[in-house]
C-alpha cells in the first residue's frame, strides 16, 4: 500500500489497536455534528510496515469518530478532507504540526475515564486555546460553539469549563481547584459571584440613597449628584448575563431579588425558580393572563392591560392585536409602593420589548428605588436602570445581549459623573 497515491482508506482496514478504548459512550451529539458539518477534526493515521513489507494504516487518534462514522454508514475516509458531511477526512500523523499533535493527544486524554475533573477542565481549556490560535492562523473563526461541537459538549458547559480552568490555573490551592466534583466547583464559583454581586448592589444602593436630592426631573425621578470624586464601579456582568436562566438558576441564592419582570413565556418549573429567588413581600409581573395558581404565589385578580396603539388589526379577528395582558403575583403580603388608579395603559410598540413607559407603569407600583429586579427572559435593562432599579437580566441571544449591554453603559455614563466598568 503506497501512501503517495492513498486518496482514501477503508475504515475496516484501519488497525484500531487493542489499547484503544472500547466503551464509546453516547455518540448522538457527535453523529449529529458529523451529519451537519462533517468531521471538524479528521482522524489521525500512521502507516506501519507489516511482516509482508506492506504499509498498513493504524489509528493514532479518533476512535469515537471512527465509530460514529461506521454508525452513519460510511465505508471510507478521505485524505485531507475537513468539514465535508459527504467526505469524512483523515490525516497522517507526520503531516501535523507539533501544536496539532499536542491537540490530538489532549483530545484523546480528555476522554480518558481515569482523569480527574480538574485535569479534564484544564485539558479542554488548552484544546480551546490551541484551536483558537491554529484557526486564527488559517483565517478561520473559532469559538466556544466550535469547541463544544468538537468535544461533544454544549456551548454553556464549554463556557463554564473555561471559567473553571482559568480559576484553577490562577489559584491551584483555591477552593474551586480543591472541589471534589465539577458540580461542586461550579457551586463554589456561582456562590462567590453571587456574593460579590450582592455586595456590589448594596454598595450602589447606598450611593443612590446618598445621591437623592429634593430636586426631581421631568419624569418625577430623583436626580443623581454629579460631583462624585471617585469613579463608581459598575459590574455589568452582574447586571446582564449572556445565558439561559434555567441553566444557572439553581446556583442563585434564595430570596436574593426584590421583584421580577417576566417578558416572555416561562415553564412552570422556571417560574418556581423565580418564586424561590424572590424575597418575602414582593411582586412578580409576568406577560399573559391565562396562568392560574403558582406555588408560593398569590395572583392578584386585576390584570394590567396594555392598550397597544398603532398595531395593525388582524383581518380575521376583531380586537385581536389591540391589547396585551400582564398578570401580577405577590409573594407574602407586599404593600404597593405607588398605587395606580388604572390598570390600563396606552402606548405604541417600541421594537421587540414593551416600551420604557410601560416598564415604568409596571414597576412603579410593584418595586422601590434601589430594588433588584430579576428579568429571567431578558428585556430592556436600560429602562429598568433609568427608574433607579438594578436589573438582573438573563439574555441568551448574543445580539440582544450586546445591544442591552451597550445601552446600559451609555445610561450609567450619562447618569454618573465618573464611572468604571469592571
């Protein structure tokens, strides 16, 4: 067998060696990725000379990839092919750069069952960094999503893993590095971040209280003093988070928020998490009016009606597009902060989310200045911050996350005389 005219190799002729792992684990994610993208990382082959002086292919790395290919019905692999769903690829071991050889060894090492969770986390971090560097050299963008597809992990888990790796490498003897399990390490990290976020919010609340003057602006909101000597530090990562609420809700402390504004549909289990996070005597405002009793919450019988102005009528149903309902729940026995005589509010739409004027209408009676408002479905954070509240928003959509983050930065820069984002 001559390697110089070897364009394809049949899978059944590749020697997988007895030392290769036998338990392949769940291949579902990998097979789906191959069907959609092809092999992002080709399998690695070396040629050995048999007793008959003929060259034979032997597997160096990619046992799970081989198994997934065979499950999908592939009979052969193609030399040099990459990211082609019809042509899964292979490369020869001596064709790889030293960096790529390290990458292959790391990928195989990560999947070893006897590795500690710390070793696997650091290995994944190194794989990610090598892939970013090597793909940058080739003019290809590589991010957490691609690392997840390569290693059969969700993007969220890759994100958390890289954060844990950074923490371990920074402090080898720290509490995170010494945690018994990956889950324990995440809990330690989240609890610390939550504690830091609460301390920061309490500090900012104190600044707000000190800054209140008798003078009011046109909207009736208290003004901030503009003569602060030291810059106010604003931790944006504690205000708006680029992730799904349900993925991190378990790690948040119970009773840590002063109200909630739900602007999209949530499952009942997610609403129960929202209820857990609310402290006593607080309100939950959620879009929709068809939900009944929620565990731990009492529904106020009078919904808020947004009279939507300027909406085109539905040709099949009269009045269909003219109103949007919001339900109000209470935990404990809160007293309204600014009771309003009407539960109907008229306003035009302003993009995807309700306009700032409606956000103000919903939050003024149900929260106080300085309150932390949980927003599990994201939303207009700047509108909440403009009211003197502190949003805690979860926005998984990257474009919306970036837009809300920039709007928040502009708000604090315009409101505070000196501000530093950390």
